[in-house]
C-alpha cells in the first residue's frame, strides 16, 4: 500500500471520528447551539443537509464500484475520498450544526444529529473495508503462479461485504435526506400521525376488552374445582365480590372511553388545521417554535399513558387507571391550548392572530373535556 494512500485513508477516518465527536458534543452542550443560532436564522441548513447527504450517497456509489471492480487503483479511490473530505463532509456537518433546537425544536435537532452521526459511522465502516482491500491486491507476485495479482478482482465475500456496507450508507443517507426534505413541520406531523395511530389502536383494544372475561376460571379448572365442606358460603362471597369488582371495571371502562374518544380527535384536528399546509409559518416566530415544542411534548406522552391506563384496567387497579387518565387529560388540554390560535408569523408583533375555525373548535373541545372528566377529577 502506498504511503500517500495510507495517509489519505487515515486522515479520512480521523476526520469522520472528529465530526462524530462534534455532533455528539453539540447534542449535550447548550453553548454549542447558541453560537450557531444567530447564523442559522439567515442560513438555509435543510436544503444544504439534503444536498450534502445526496452527494455523499453518490460518492459512496462510486467508491463501492471502484472497490469491487478490477483493477483496484489507489488514484481512483483517492479522488473520491478527497471529494468527500474537502466538500461533502464539511457541508453535511455545517448543515447539521445549523439545525439548532431554538430554531427547529429539540426533537428535530436531536433527530438530525442522530441520523448524521449514523451516516458518518456507516461511511467510516465502508472506508475501513476499502482500506483492507489493497493489502492483498498490492502485493508484488513472487512468480506468475503464486500470489494474487493487482489486476485480480476481489473475492466474492469481499464484494459482498463492500456491497452490504455501501447499502447501509445509502440507507443512512436516504433517511437523512428524507428528514431534511420533510422539514420541521413535516417531521412534527409525521410524529403526530404515528401517535394518532397508536391511540386509535389502544382505544379499539380497550373497547374490545370485557372485564367479565377476566376471571380465575382457568385456574379453577386447573385445580379441579374441588369443593370442601363449608366452601359454599365462601363461594357465594367470592361471587358477590367478583360481581362488584366487575361492575366497577365496567364503569371505569366507560369512563375511560368517554375521555379517550375526544382526546383521539385532537390528533387529526391538529394535523389538518395546524400542521398540514402550514409551510414554514410555525418557524417565523420564536413563540411559534415553542408551540411546536409543546405540541411534541404533550402529544407524545399520551400514547404511553394510555398504555398505562389499559394495563391498570387489566390488573383491576381502578385508582391507578384514574391517575393516568388525569395525566392524559392534562397533556391533551395543554396540547390543544398551545395551538388554539393560528401561527404567529411576525416575531416582533404583539398582536395576536385572528381566530379561525380551529380556535372555535378548540373552545368547544375544552368544554367537552371538562364535562367528560368530571368523574375522574372528583376522585
């Protein structure tokens, strides 16, 4: 292996490690984000991020083809690596660092950093594989019958390893390009759609659940249902207790569904009235970005809390179920309230946007929520 090529490989791997460290630091140190927020207001990092990840994907295609096709030449591979090192990687990292939490929400900022680090990690793995190829191909044959010549193609296992590694980089680049093209609002809408589907499934599951079927009949049958003298009175008491417990669970199920059904409605309502076709309006003012942040926080907690409600019901724990219903009501109310008014599109203006149909709908929804939650708030 030539010294020049070895140096280029080493510098590429070192650069990738450095950039991954930079992205990791940016995700944990608040000061790292504040230094870029002023510049990110005028910059357009998302188009740059999409373009640089697409450029890296194209260079990876070239690199993988050069690696698996004989003759393997250092000069051709070096040309690709230099292009990546000199322009593609710096552009990708610059764009990723300009996606600050203050301008693009913490969730989107975190998503971009995770996907960017993954892309660099997968590319680093590919470079290491390419680095292992010349050691065999560059050996000078001792005679014509022994040793592998430089013109001999890589083995099938080597080709497969390179192809798989390149495919992983392509997938990473595609994911990064997709999230950049979605933008913040598209990313938030995608998350809200996921949570909407989870809640819909959870509500259907609770609707299908029958407390009367959750008895100990299976265990009774397993023990042979043997009776002993004096068991009749005990059995009567057990039946009475079971009936009372079942009645409580049936009532709690009704209360749960009465609360969850209007909560399930807020997800499509917010998608259609505040996210779909919103463009970049939610990014024009810091207060609007804060609303997106609040929306992600509160809507994102509800699916897990519904799972807790269902689990408590299945375990006959009415008190615990009610506790989580209160948390769900609070999160849903805060989510609707945070976006009840249209997006504020002027940073310096103190004037509140005029009400629209969603504002009116949200007021009605809040009244309904107060009504259906009376039973849980009374406990």
